[in-house]
């Protein structure tokens, strides 16, 4: 299914060439929290994520924390990074993406939506018309619900390479 397919898959955030993305019209990044910039349920942020934010600033791209996590955690992390945030974003629903794009006066084609999960980050970003980037999760630990979604992701992935034996 097309909505479950990221436009780009990267192993790590440093693989993204932000100057190049700026050249292609990207003006904002909506970035996921858990397992994308921070190991699961921690408020520590990876050095790589900090570098991404610095590089984005230099390139003229606004980075926004875009997470299903609650207000208090999102605020703490976002403030420590000096970026704005949308908490309880209800990914994969597109409403909060649209709200954020409206507030930034940007179209989906000007936004990179980055995250580690197909069924929230990729699906939500694709529904909102953003350019979606799937990252490798930072840690194996995650919610039981997420583990189930990973199982479905694997099934979805497997389906694509299934060869019928008649
Ligand atoms: Mg995540």
C-alpha cells in the first residue's frame, strides 16, 4: 500500500543532506521523539539529533518536534533543543499535521516528516502530503502496542517480496 511507503529510508539522521533538501523546497522538518531522536521514554536526545537541528538551522529549515507523547515530555525535550513542538499529535491522523502546516504557512511538499514507525510517522506524514522519511529505531525497547505494529510492518514488508509458487 502506497500510504505505508516512506519516500526515503535512512539508517541514521546524519544521512540526510539538508542543504540539498532545502534546494528541493523543504522548509520544515516534523520530527518524531521516541526512538527517532531519543531512546525510548528517555528525555535524553542523541548527538546526531542535535547535529540535525544545527544543520537545519544553517540550511534555513525549521525543525519542529512532532510527537504522540504528552505535553510535559514533549515540552521538556523541545525546550532543551530550542525548538517548537506539537504534543499528542495523534499520528497517523492528519489533522495535527494540517494544523502545523497551516501555522507555518507551508504545503506538505515543503515538509519532511521523519520518524521510526510506518504505522504512525509514515502513514500520518503521507496522509498529510508530506515527504516521509523512515529512520531505524534507536532502541529495541518500546510499547507493547508498538511491538505489535512492528510485527505488522514485517508482514507488510514480507508481502512485497513474496513470490507466488503455483
Ligand atoms: Mg517513534
